[in-house]
C-alpha cells in the first residue's frame, strides 16, 4: 500500500475518533442540560408548593378568630387564598405535559383550596347576616377542621413527595450524565494518546526510518562506496525510491569502473605504444642480422639456431602488432558481405591449427543468410579469435562448431566448444583488457572482439560451465544504419 493511502487511512481513523466522541459528547451534554433544567424547574416547583403550604397554614390558623375579622383581615385572608390559586394555576399552565400523577396531585390540591375559599366565604356571609352568635358559624369551622384542612394537608404531602421524588430522579440522571461526559472525555483522551503513539510508530516505520536509510545510502555514495543494498522492503514510494537509488549507485559504480579502465587503458596504451615502437626497431635489426648470417653461414647447426631466432622475432613482432592494434580506436570500413561464402572460408583458415591440436571443426549455416553491410575484415578477425580460443580450450579429440542464423534484422554467429569451460570468476573478467588465462596470450582478443561488436551496434553473449564447454554468440545488425562507423 502506498504511503499516501496509509496516511489517508490514519487521518480518517483520527477524524472518526474525533467526530464519534464529539457526537456522543454532544448527546450526553444535551441530556445533562435537560436534566439540569428539569432539576431547576423541580426545585422551583418545590419552593412554590412550600409557599402554598405556608399560605394555607397561615390562613388556617386565623379561622379561630373569624368572628372578629374586619374588612382588613378578610381582604388579607382572601388575598392569600387567591395567591394560592394563582400559584397552583401557574404551575399547571407552565407544565401542561407533566405526567398524570403530577396533574392529579395538582387537581387534588386545587379542589380543597377552592372549597376552603368557598367555605370561609359562606361563613363570612353567615357572620354578616346573623351576627357573631350565629350557630351556622360552627358548621363551616368544623368542616374546615375535620375535612378540608386534612384533605389539603394530604394533597400537599402527596405533591411534595411527588416533586421530591422527581427531583431525586433528575439529580441521579444529572450525576449519571456527568459521569458519562467524564468517561467520554477520559476515553477520548486515552484513545488520542494511543492513536498518537501508534501514529508516531507508524510514521517512524513508514517514513522516518526509510528516509534515514536513504540518507545514509546517499552519504555512502558521496563517499565513493557504491553498490550498497538499502534494506527497505516496502513496495511504496520510498521502497521504489530505494530501488532507484540502488540502481543509480550500480550505474555510477559501473560508469566509474569503465572510466577507470578507460583511463588506465589510455595510460597503459600510450606507454605500451612507445615501448612497442622502440622494441620493433631492434627486433627488425635482429631479424636482418639473422637472415644475413643464414645466407653467409650454411652450416646446419647455425642454420637451425638462426631459424629459431627468426621464429622468435616474428612471434614477438606479431604480439607487438596485436598489442598496437588493440590500443587503436576502431574505425569501420563498411562493405557488402556475403556471409554464406565468407564464414566457411574463416572456418577453413583454422583447420590446419585444429588438426595440429586434434580438434574437429564443423560449421552449419542457414540457407537464407542475407547479404549484409558490415566491416568484413574486422568481423572475420572477431570470429577467428573465437575459433582459436575454442580450439585451444579443447583437449585432443574435442569438437568446435560454428553456426549462422538469421533472425529478423540480426545475424547470430555462434561458436560452441566442449572444452574446459570457465569459472564464474573468469566470466566476470573475460572482456577486461589484458586479462588472460593463457600463458602466451596478451588478453586483448576478446576485449577487441567486444569493441568490434559494439562498433557494429551488436553484442557478444557468453555461456560457459567449467568442465562442460563454452558458447560465444555474436549478434550483428544487418543494416549499417544501425551502428556507428567508428568507435
């Protein structure tokens, strides 16, 4: 999974935690606010009921002095009862949706209060009509004491108990909601702490640690240590960046190695060219002296020694020519080449050397090999190098085969032998200049062959196994426009 997708998931999880906790907290806070408001309203009703109780108690205590009431006392009494009725009516109007128990308790209290007012009003009318000695005054008083006041007291107690119970319930609900709010905030805080820790660990694993490894790798590259493996196994952006840095490091190492080889080859070439030139002059003089001595001294012993000298000088001269040829830039002379005719001639040229080493050489060519544009002499030289190396690699009784195939726009010329083969170490250094495993070789043949193939826009492929044999394949484009004219 890509890093941006992982970070997106982390932020979605974080937002989910925030929004979920926030929504839950808002719901609980709303319930808590409702409970607080209802509790406040319940306390207000309790206060109002207590006020009604006090007013009724004051009014009840004054009934004994009913005969001595004047207009002032009457007005005070009636105002108290009116205030009680107003309070009860207001409580009913403010809470029209209260439960049935509360409404029933309010009606139960309102009825005796109204009856109380009517009974006192009737008693006052008897007082005004019949005087303080009226026997009808005792009837309302007894009714008030025996029936009405106990009903009022019972209704008041029922209403107070109901309101007190409701207040207790709201108090419990408030405490419960308060505990829920605390739990939500505590849970959210713990979740955020855990999320922060997980976020820190994942960011370190996904971003910080890979960046540190990349930074370390770039420092190693800047210090000249190339080819280091960056231990980032991720398949995301940083993993791909690590692979790109590794590839870049390998390319830099390869380029630097090629540059060093090229500079070394140039320096060695310049020195070698000077030495070779200085050696060929005395070799020429030695050869001339040996030839003159052979003409003037026909003795067999002397003639044999002189021939050996001439062969040694010629061999040394060929080595020097090969050496100088390998140091020069390759310039192609493109011509039309018929490989069907040219390849058998090259194979026939090595038959004498193969017979001497008791190695069988065969060749097989496709019938449809096209006429191609190439530097025929240099390609022949490359094939001769491969054939001679194959023959030298074989023991007596060995076999070397050459094949030529045409594949679309390229020619494949393959030389296969069943000789000694090569180790992996030898294969790794096979095309380096001056690398050789032969006692008499200079190590320039395969290097020169590779340069010739590269100049033609082609390549040379090698497969080999120690003790089994080797296979060298030259791949050459058939169109001269596909390769440069010189190296």
